[in-house]
């Protein structure tokens, strides 16, 4: 059986695999964005000891190879009595790992906001919470969008590792199809193509946000 | 008849930065409905003093009163300051501020800049606030810019938006921190014109400025500062005609 007919026969599997990867990445974004914003705010607002503890935690997370983090959460945690199904273990590892990077991105974006924009909010009687919600965050999200986009693409690439802990995503699918047909090239090339397509779509969304930013900020 | 309570009253205000004394023992009453210009050489503490009035700089000691109510928190004998954040925010909402570099919120349109604080801080209904904001923008000649973002405006336009933003809060006082210093010369006039009409309308204004002609013609009172202290407080006409202190004479010449 040639490559094209293998792919055609497995089209539904690939579609499902790509959707599963997208779901993972979206789930990771939905969870890690608020988590990392909270982390960045805490690092800005907390006292020296909590700030130090958070810094150590995020630095540590960024130092661990992603695959090892996924191993620890999937294979290691059950020893401590926490047993997660593969998909959830994958999502948790992806979220933690991604959030550790996003915290840094948000912190940099917070620090880049014009001091006088924050001062004006204070002078007009905004509470600290209102200042974050109405001035700091909206500006930070717009300026950090390209970096958040890149980080999302990185998270999507990292998600391929999750096949090792048997999460049924796109790489898992490609592996499964290639094993079933004893033909690695076409299925893996297909997976590469689909990853590329999804990356380009994320880039496109980021690009749109860039256009909005330039039209407003000049 | 007792004197009415001043809009702003400052008692023995001191401010230090890292042991360096920037403001020393400042006492000042600013009557409601007047325009006061604070003049003085660079580094005399004018801007720091203005920023102490709404506690953007926290005084090292002394107190500021707005309509007889204490601004900010208590400063004890050891110079330790306790701030009640909620009360401070409530007081600040009654004090408008216009900054040298405009400080417009860059992610919001002109109209949103003007309506943001009344909606978020004063919790007034959006519809009312927008109607009022449009009227203010009309008044400063910027109604046609309501839906553009600040970056598309000239310096003079930005500063008029900044004044509109302050006015929308219906403040008891507006503080101006060198409002024309960052402007091209040909744009200074349009901003001063707005401030002049506010003075006529009885708005209480405290203005740090280097615009001598404006101070002479528009303000009721001139406060002359040097070396972190007030050297002279006088009606504007008197101050410019015959300054009492030698330092002020040198400053004006």
C-alpha cells in the first residue's frame, strides 16, 4: 500500500489526533494564562520572602526537561497517591511548564508599561486591583501577544512528547498509523505538515493582534 | 464670620528622599474657587509638593487636608506612615490631576480615557458619563477626536484630553504638574486657554508652571518656592509688580 492511500485510509485518525493536540494546547492556554498572570501579579506585589519562593519555583520548572516533568507527574505522583489519567497528567504538565515561561513574559510586560499610565490610575482613585484589571493587564496582553503566541507554539511542540505517557494526540496517531502499516515516512510527514499548519494558524492570530496594536499605539 | 474651610490646607509638610530633605515645613491654604500658580527655579520642590497634595508622593511628615478632611493616612512621630488605601483612593477621586507628559491611557480611545474613571471609580452609569464626556470634549474642541487613540493626537490635543479626563470626575481641585512644559510652543496657547476658562468658571486649580505671563494674568495667588520651602505667597499682581523677597526678584529678572 503506498503512502497516499495509507494517509487517506487513516484520515479520520489524523483529524482526531490534530483535534486532540489542539484541545490540549487550548486547555493549556486556558489554564496557564490566568495561572501565570496570577503568578506575575504575586511576584510584583508580594513581600521579599514569597517573591523569592516563587522565583525559585518558576526557575526550577523552567530548568526541568519537559519530558521528565511529564514522567514525574504521570509515573511519579501515583507513588504519592495522586493518580491522573494520561490526558490529565499531560495537561497538568503542559500547563505548569508553559505557565513558568508565561510568568516571565507577563512580568516583563508589566515592567514595560509606562509608569505614568499607572500613576494616572492611582491619582484618579483606582484601587490596586482596578489598576491591574483596567490598565496594566489590557496593555500587557497586547504588548506580550507575540511572545504569548511563540510560547503557545512551543507548548504545542512540547505536547508531542506526551505520546510517551500514552496521551492520544497527533504524534501518537502518526506513530500508531506507521506501526500498523509498517511505513513510517508518510504518517510522520503528515504529522509534521499538520503541526506546521497549526503553528501557522497561531502565527496568523498573533499577526492580527499585531495589526490591532499598531493601529492603536502607533 | 469665620473663614470658610480652604479647599486644600497643608500643615507642616516635609518630604525626604533617602535622608535628603526636599520639602521643609510647608504651610499653605488654598481657598476654593481660586487658581494658584506655584513658581520657582528647577529643583525647588514644586512638583514634589504638588504630588504630595494627592499623596502620589507620601509626605515624610505633616498633613494635607481636602475640604477639612485629612488626605492619605497618619504619620506618627517616628515618621512611620499608615495609609488607609480605600480612604486615600476615595479622596484622590475628588482631586483631578494633569501630568506633564499627559499620562493618557494608551489602550483606550479619547472618549474611553475620559469616561474610564467616572465609570470604574465613581460607579456612575455609562450612559450619563458618556453624555457628559462628549459635552466636555465639545467644550475643549475635541469632540471629533472622541474615537481615536491618544497616539494619533498632537501634544496640545493630548493635554486637552487629559484636562477633560480630570474634569469628568467633577473634582474639587485640579492639580497641574507643568502642563505645558512638554508641548511645542505653538500648542501651549490652546492648553492655557482651557485652563483660563476653567479659572473663570471658578474651578480650584493648583498649577506648577513656568508660564510667567499666564501666572500673572490668570492666577489669583502665586506661591514662590525655592530650596524646598515656600519663600513668598502673594496675590499674582502684587508678586509680579513688587516681589517681596530678594530671591523672587532675582528669579523674575
